[in-house]
């Protein structure tokens, strides 16, 4: 999902939640059933990919789309490279979502790199996420001003209809990054030093947690892990539907006071992954909060983490531009894929649902790699 780790480095502070403080504007109508059909992204006919995996370079958007041209060949070559900062795969793995870098977003065919759709957003805001099914995309205004005390009304998080570009919700005093629940019903977002979860059908908050940091939902959407800058505390886990917002689990350890470090939750719900202050990866038992084992990174400090549908495969992007995929076992990890991602520093990563492709994204564009075992 855009990397908040380098944008935010501030300590958390206990702030009493203020129920009802959310100021929002209703911009448009609630999702209509017709929208799901009218705006469905049609998949273009798949281009044949040879057994040698010929890479395809998608041309940069000039307003008219454009075709694809061959790039590199060989076992080290990417499958496709496209413009824009990749945000991840659709839930079915058929599409790739990216920041359009001009107030909107782009939807690509994840197999061919063909541009399927360009979605329009207000200029001057960045696209930060798509919903798992691609029906919604989120843009944010005011990044860099969002801190644990901010009540700045210039901060906005907009939820938009992908098919029409219509703005559905405007969440004020919230900015910069979000997380969708796997079913797309809920949206987590930072709000004035807290973390809020809102229902996207009504726009109303369903809970608010006294925590401020990076976050991600559990696979069933019932829990949310939020990073912490408290000394000796890595992160807190909250029940989305729980009373009062008290954590149900706390991960104890050293993350260097970095509340916005990368987090990942295994798709079977059994594992949580964080990064230590020294830059190593730590795998936790999601049920007990016990540390299972640590992984020393052979590259630079880890900047992004992502599980695939198989909770045994973990992808990481390091600050020196290296992308790694590990296969986890009961007490350790074996690297099965390592590449210079060719996308500049601080790459974001995502694994396709079937675990056969790795997305790396950064300042130089977005690349999909084939993972062979």
C-alpha cells in the first residue's frame, strides 16, 4: 500500500478519544447496486507469455493508453514493468493497482501489463489504496501534516468510486494512509493521534483505538494490529468490534521506537511479522503474542512486508532496493527469491494470491517478477 515509514517518525502519546469528533462530508450517494456492474473493470484478452518469460514494458501514460513493448529476456527478467507506484494485486490476482501520480490511479492487467483503466482523482492528492475488489480507491490530502495531535481541517481522506470517479466520502482530520478490511467493508485510518475504523456503507465510525502507527487488518477483518512507539512495545492488537478499544494483545520487544515500521499478518491468521530497531524481521504467534523466530536481512533495513495467500511465503523490500521472498518454516526462513528490484530506494512489495508473482514498486515504476521454486 505508499510507504508511511519514512514520512512519519513521531512518538505516540496517550490521548483521550473524543467520540463524535469525526467531521465528514457526504460527497455523492451511497454505493448503488448498479455501480458494481456499471463500473466493473473488463479484463483485456490475455497476451501469450512464452516459456522463457519475455518481459513487457508498458508505456508511460500520455492520456491515451498506449501499448506494450518487449523489455528484457532471460531468467532474471521481470514479467512486466509499468509506470506508477504499485499498490498491490486485486483479491483474485488478475489486476494490479497503482498510484497514477496525478491525483488518480491506474488499473493494469497483472499478467500482461496492459492498462485497463485510469481513474480520475482531484489533482494535488495522492492515491493511497484500492479496495480488494477494486471497486473503490482512496486518495489523501495533507500528507506530512498528520501527527498525533493534529486537528488540521486541511487533512482529508477521500473514498472514491473506481468506475465513475465519484467521491463517496470525505473524512476530515484524517490523512495519508489507510487499510481496507479483506472483505472491503471497513476502512482503518489515522485520526488526530488515534486509529479509527469506519463502515464504508454508512461512513460512521465503528471503533476508535488509543494508538497511532502503521496498521493492518487480520485476514478475517475482526482484528487490527497497530504499531507502537512505546518503549518495549512493538505493536498492539485490537478487536475491531470490541468495547472501549482496549488492546487484546501486545507484542513486547524492540522496534527502535518506530510506530510506522512495516507490519504483515499471515493469511491464515496464525502469524504476525514486524521489524526490529536493528532492521531484522520478527515472526510472532498471532494468538499468544510470543516471538517465534527472527530473520536477519541480507540486504538493507526492511522497509515493506507482505504475505501471499500462503502464510509460509513472506516478501520484503529493503531500503537498498533489494526484494526478497522467504519460505517460512516452524523455526526459521529460507530465501527463495532475491533481486535488485530496479525501482529505486524503499520498494513496496506485494505477493500475488497464488504466490507465483512478486510486485516491487518505487520511484522508478512498478515491476512484477515470476517466482520459480
